[in-house]
C-alpha cells in the first residue's frame, strides 16, 4: 500500500524534488568561497582552536551563549552550504534547544559537557521531530520515525543542540558499484572544503565536511566499512569508529547490523572523546549494547595525556591497498614522530585478509535486505514497504534517483533470501567475522601491541560522477570494521592542500588506549589547519 501511495505526491513535494534534482547536477562553485568563509570566530573565540571544554567555560562565564553559538553555525551554513552541499536540513527547533540550554546554565543546572553544544547528524539517523530522516533519498522524504535513534536520545538527555541533518552518500554508499562518495539526490555532490572539486569521501561525507568547515562543533557519522574513517581523513578531522556494541544502532537506516555503528566526528581528540562518552551506553532496543554496557564510560578525557605514547608498542601495517608515494612518505614521518614520542614500532602483517575479502560483501547482501526491510517495517510515514518497493521506486523516479548510476548492489541484495538463518549466509558471515577477529587478535597478541597504525587515505581525488571511487581508496578500515573492533583516524599530514589521516586500530573496546595515542600524536604534531576552499588544483 505504501508503495502505490507514493505516486500521489503533493505539488509541493514534486516541486521540492525538481529543485533538488537540479541542485544535484549543479557543481559550479563560487571563486569567492574562501573570502565568504571567514575565520570562525564568535564572541571573540577562535573556534578552530577552541575545544568543547573551552566553549563550556565561555558559556559559564557569560562570554558566550548557546544561542549565539548556534546562530553562528546557522548563519555559516546559509553562507557556505550552497558551495559545500554538506547539510540537508537545519533543525527548526535548534534555537529553542539552545535557549533551553542557556536557561539551564543560568539556573546552574547544566547537564554536562555537551549541554548547549550544536551537533549535526548524518541523515540516516532518526529524529522524531520536524526533520525528515532520508538516507539522502527522495523515497524517504515522507517517512516519519516514531522515536529518536538511541544516539539521539543520549544527545538530548545530555542537552546537546541537534543542529540539523548532514548530507551523505545516498543509502550510505550501498546502491551501486559506480557511485560517487558524497552524492545524494537530495543534497547533490558534497564538496571537499580544501579543494572544492575533490571528493570528500564517504559515506559520512556531509558530517566530515561540516565539521572541517565549522558548520557545527561536532557531528555524528555512521560506518559499515570506512564511512567514518575515510571522510575524517579526507577532511582533516578526527573520526572514531567505535567497537560494535559500544554505541546503539537503533533508529539508524542500516546497511549491515553486523558491522554498522555510529561514531563521533570532531576537529580534535578532546571533542571526539567527549562526544563518544555521550553516545555510548546501553539501549534496550539494541541488545548488543546491553551486553556491552560494562565497557561504556562516562569520561574518556581522563585518558588523554601528551606522554601517552611512552612505552607503547605500535604495529606498522604497510600492506594496505594502494597508498601512493606522497602518502607513504607522510606515513614514514608519522612513524618517526611516534618513535620520538616514546613508542616502539613493530613491522606486522595482518593474516586472513583474503578470507575477509571473499566473504564480507557477499554476506552484507543478505544483511542489507533483511535489515533494511526491518527498518522500513518499523518506520512510520509514507515510503516504500521494503527493498523491492525501493527498487521499483527508483525505476519510477530514475531521472532524480539514478541520473548517474543504477542499483546493481540492490539487485544483488534483492536476489538473496534476506534470511539471517540461511545456512549459506551464515557460512559467509562466520568466515568474514572470525577471520577479521583472528587476524587482529593474533597480530596484537603475537607482537604484544597496544595498537596498529596505517594510512587512512590518499589525497582526495577529483569527483567524477558515475565513474566510481572504488580503486581510489586505501583499504585500511576493513579488519576493524568486519571484526567490530575499535578504529579511529587523526590528521597525519597534508599532500599539498589536501589532508591525509592516520588510522589507529586496536582490540574490541580499546577506545581509551586509541584516544590516548591519538591525543599524544595530535598534541605533538598539531597537523590540522583550516580549509582553504580552493576551487580546483587542476
């Protein structure tokens, strides 16, 4: 029934779709973008240098208010988003939420470090408010989640200001093998803020760009395999892919619940640690978080010390896919800094990568069909009822939904049983997950390692819609993603104007150690710099 009702859209909705389809093919960028951006200063506070604790001190002293900070970001979004395509919607209730935070602070009833801090959400994270949750697709414009996602409930309880929803690779990059990272029919192509015709990587492209360009203090992204780490590396920010079970998956448009997780995206490690403490914790709608509740923490900042690398043993993983010469040189410099800071580096290989590669994505096909069908069945509003309905919807609206690539991944997923008890599927998933966990466990234990490092990304490539980005990735996210173990990215260097990230991965629930290592590296190197908004470098 839902499927057929979509053919009777209102005139306003139709006009909106036409407007968005035009925007999605408009890739021109203003040459004055750098001048328009301005240095991010509010109430005399340089936001590039300020951490969340700095902002809280300013708000407690009366120098800054949450309303002022929120207004600054809303104005900056209006100014820069026509160039960046990083934000899909701003929350009509954002200023009210900010005012509520200021009132609590005035009464000395602040809810903690996230109270009054503006946060953007990747638009596959449910909010039961006046904002849609679309996964970047017109098919979900009229969906209405019954309640907030688990992570959003935590943010609201902490007093955070839900600023809006960020653009993404539509359906978290899971529709076509030739898709472009950062493109959705609702938001168009997200631009890398360092060089505007370069790709922001994805699928959490909007959150990555928004944080890098100061459109919010922090953002929440999601990852199945690389979707937090790659856009964090490509946009010069810190990204944390938490261990599976640390952060709730409820109310998130899924790809695979065997690997999906939400996680923090921030400009510095302190802010990422604070956001992670807010996001993590038990959620009865996601039983794996209840089982892992004993591993969640209220404070990760207590692990952050500049000398945290002293005595650490760090594995060096060089066998990642296609790092170029510039990235290799930057990685060598990063290793030198780790040793200078007191770490011992150990050359390692990670076994069973061929088993992971042979089984991960065939398993995800079944999981995607099962998990997406379950999400749609539990979501209110008008939308296709299942994956088959979405496939037909795209065929009926191909000019908007499929102007550059088709839906071959969806066709393959639909051809599966979608049954998680299917013996053939269970063999695939067990092979992928057990190989990834054995590979990391044996490597970490065998060499007595505290963590493993690898390059996160090469310099961002030029976006070419419909060509596909697959061969341009560094595939360092896979073992942690498939195993469900912790992984994070911190700025490592720049290739010309374009950022490069350093990935730091470890055992399951090793977030305190990884954050400590990242903080020590960040404080010593101070790599990150403001985006340049260069239109092109040829």
